[in-house]
C-alpha cells in the first residue's frame, strides 16, 4: 500500500523543501520507493523533466534525493512570476497562460482536479509520497478554494505535520498560533510538529517542546539542529539572494546581476562553490565592480522588463565600460537575449507588443514565440571542446551573424553566440556548469584558475549527510506511521 503525508510550515522559508529532500533520501536508503509531490509551487527556478515539461527546481532536487526521475506530476501547478502582480501558469509541465494574481486567486480551484490526478499517478508508482505545502496553513484568508495546503490535504484525505523555524524566533507562538487559528477539521489533520534550524543544545528547548505538546495535543517528532551544508544545495527561490553573497575574497571575481525576475540562478551554484572564484550577486543600487573578470547576466522570467530594469540601474553603461577594459560577459537564456541588438515580441507574450533595443553587445536578434522550448540536452563547448550537458527552457528564437560563432554544439545544432573578440558570450543552456570538466576548461580559457570541485559528488554527499542528520534528530519511524495508507 502507498502511504502519504503532507508537510506544512508556520511560514515560507522554514525549511520544508530541504526536510522533504532529506526524508526522501532517508526513506530511499531504507529501500522504499519514495516520490515528492507539491500541488502548487511559485518559483522562477524550474527544471526540465524526463517527460518533457517543467517543475519547480526544489521538486527536481527532491526526486534526485529519492533516486527517481523527476516528473511533471510531482508539481502539477507551477506559478512563475512575471510581474509583481502576475505569473505564468504551468499545468502538468506545460505553459497554459499568464494570469494576474487576482485572476488566479479567483480561479485556482479549477486546478484542483489536475493536482489530484497527478497525485494519483505519483501514488501508484510509489511506496511513500512526501507532499510539501506552500507558505502556511495559517493564512486563513487563503483557505477557501485552497489547493496548496489544507485544501489539497482535505481533497485527498491525508494527514499533515507542521514545521516551525526556531532560527527566526517566535517558534512557540507560530506553532501554537497556527493550531489556534485554523479550523477544527484542519486542526485534526495536523498529527505532529517538528522544530527546524536549532542552534546550540536542543535540551535547552525541552520546556518549550513540552509546552507545545500539551498546548497542541500532538507530539514533537524532533528538534532539528541547523544543517550548515544546506548551502551546497540549490535554493528554491530568490529570497536567498536578497543579500550580496560573496563566496571568497581572494579568488577571481565573477559578478552576477541580480535581476528583478531572475530565473534558474542555481546555474551559478557550481561557480559559487568553485575554489579560486569569488562570485557575488550585484544588488540593485550597486555598480558592477570594476575588478570583475566575468559578468554574468542570468536567466530571466521577463526578459524585456528585466532589460529595462538593468538600464535603470545603469548596468548597461557599466557593461560597456567593462568590455572596453577587456572584461568578459556571459549571458544565459534571457541574459543571452538581452545581449543582442533587438528583442521582438510581436504577440505581446511579455505584456507589451513591439520591438525593444538590446544591449548591442552581440550581433543577434531574438523573436519571442509562444511555443516554449523544454528539453534536456548535451553537446560540446566549441571554444574548448569540453563535453557539457544541461537543459533548455525558454520562449524565443535567436538568430544573427554572431550565431556563426556558436557557444556550443548541442545534439546536432548550434547554440548561442560569441563576439568576434571572444569577450561576449551567450547561450540558452542552463545547468552546464555542473559538468566538472567543462567548468574547469571554461574557467581556464578565461584565465581563471579553479580548484578540484566535484560538483555532482558534493550534491550527493550533501543529500546523504542531510538524510543522516534527520535520522539522528527525528523519529522517522513515528513519522512514517502517521502517513495514511491510500
């Protein structure tokens, strides 16, 4: 029989995604076939699945932790923010349409059927389904029509566990308060709670644990100490980039522009972890550091509006000065499109019809098209001959003279472009820096000395360490016993 249980948080960023990933690896290590599931996610970090769609990057990591291929059914509804009040709606891996927040809120209940059908497909293939909620069930103003938390748990009749983050303070009030304000039927669905990100001696929280067990009438499954190696795993959303992150003060400087709608920024994780590289995110209001060797324009969920934001920051002027000084520029996906002469949006896919001036650093032009490219792909980096692999996930086609000098040859077709000087490069390929040999040769070709990072091995070692960490501090047998047989 398949068993399923849902993990909800007292708020966003309390560690739900990480805990589900660690539990997936822990239960997989016990010989169980585990699958992650998140009915509704909001993130511009997406992954391409084996069945040709896209899901939240966190669910792809959880699938990897479970040692199964990611599927569109692990995250049937993905919302990719395009503006402050609107998002692209992805249903079972495919782009459906763009909607304002109010429009989606009014109509979200219509997507419950897709969530349930995907859940049933995943359940039929698994021994254990670990379901992750979004935000908090304490957001009672969102309860009517909810498909992300208690609304989904009620629809498929599964129990839930509440996760609180003690690192941010107020964990006793947030857990007790969540139990107090949700409805009685929802309250009975919460079977236990756990405390995450504890610093120091867990015994110092024993009185708080006892109070919460008495107040909520549910057991505490454990107090989880802070897991510092979580920094090696991909972040789910751009909240982690709100502060300027500098990995080293001694390596060669690589600067990444923190675009408002930055997407798939985990492309840069291997560079961030690379010894000999000092990677930092340039925040709005900051100039591009003049001593940068390489400036990266990352992916964007809204290329035209992010290009306008880039100009408002004066980064277009900084980039041209950087190139005049002999510096290097790499554009990835939306960043590649920005480097060209023009971006054409004849159908108003990003909200405004027309053509828009690019940065003019590559002799290419991009036309945005409604059909989204979603594919895993492999090939060869043209300048170094190194083998690379990754995935494409974009709207639009880029052409022009600079494409005669491609960045890579991917499964028989050319990708990207390189300027005649070799200083400016663009590519649609996400995830390519995960390949150690390519990353080493790419950095070496730029005059950047790197270390001996084994990126994929590091991710696997971290997931194993996380699983062991949860085994040591949670009652995993009790947790599994709470899951409902479907």
